[in-house]
C-alpha cells in the first residue's frame, strides 16, 4: 500500500482537500529530514477538513498523542516542528490554488462536504476535482505551497490525569477542567 492509499483508506475517500494535507506533510517531512528515528515531531493544523486526516496518517502525529495540535484559523496552513528545537517549518497553501477549477468549484465542494448536494452535483464535483487533486499531488511544489521557517518552540501540552467529582452530576473529570461554584467542583456541562 502506498502512503497515499493508506491516507485514502483511513479517511474513506480521495479528494483535493485530502491531497493538500498529504502533500504538505510529505514535503515538510522531506525538508525536515523527519524520518530519522527519534525525531519528535509536533504538527499544528489550522483547519478541520479532510486535510487534517492526511496529516495525521503521514506524520504519525495524532490527537491522542497530543502532538497534533488544532488551531481554529480556517486556513490551509500546517506547521511542523521538532520538539525542543527553536525553528519550525510552516507550509501554507498558496492563494488561488483551490479556485483554479473555477469560482463555483469551491461552492460545489462545500455543498458536497455538507451533504446537501444533489446526485448530479456530486458527480460533477468528483469529475471536476480529479485534475485539481492530481495537480496538488504531483504539481510543482513551489507553485502550490509557500514554505517558511518560523520561530516556534513546541512542546507537548501538559496532561492532568488526576480526577475530581462534579458536585452536580457526579461524573468525574480531570482536575484541571473543574470549575468551582460556592467552593464546590462543577464540570463544564453543569456550570450555570
Ligand atoms: Zn475529503
Ligand atoms: Zn457535572
């Protein structure tokens, strides 16, 4: 199985957004020489689309390992850092790449992603996205992404595993997630 096949099988379909995350990660790992054993990679992903799944599969960084960090910026920007090092590689999709297929293409993709496209629109989308996906996967990398070395020192976010019981619902939560009302611990769901 190729890495791209692994990504598609994990995610469930192939699409141009998945291709963005795949190519961005491939290029970054190559530049960083990150396949060296012992390379402690942390990635910061600034969107929650199909692209994020490809980044997790190719980089090996995952939500559960805490080395996959989500920043809610709505940008196709991916930053790859080695823990303990001062500099990181920021890979961003160049403006205009996604709208290469026409201004209405992104609107069509949005309909498909939100599950509101008709059968005809879905077919049109998958037909039209094919050349763009191929371009993102195989086209000249400097045309597709901008790459910058940035100052960013990343370490794993600390994990608090000690538990405390919510005084309202009786469920346990991690201590650092507790709120206190009238001196009693309350979980976020019970907070009034
Ligand atoms: Zn997708
Ligand atoms: Zn509660």
